C-alpha cells in the first residue's frame, strides 16, 4: 500500500514539473494563454470565444438579423 502511494506521488510530481517547465526553468517564463481571443490561429479562422459571441448576438435588435446570419 505504501509503495503505491509513493509511486503515485512521484508520478504527480513529474507531471507538475513537466507542466510547469516553462514557468519554473525559463527566465521570464509564463503559462501560455488558453483563452481563444488571444490565439492567433483561432483569430485567423474567425473563431471567437462563446462569451463574445453571445454578447454580440444579444446586442442585435431584431430576429431578422439573427436569422439572416444563421442562413449564411
């Protein structure tokens, strides 16, 4: 039982080190942004985050605008 707990702790420690490698070992390192709006490839494809899309859709005044966008 103790052997399994030790192995589990070692595996978790290795995973944390590998996930945080850039932050821990690179000078000025930081985690990459996971937000869609800061991803250049998503911007190029015209994909935006759900919050922005929802806000844009709610700001429309009538149903005709929403339906015309859905048909395109």
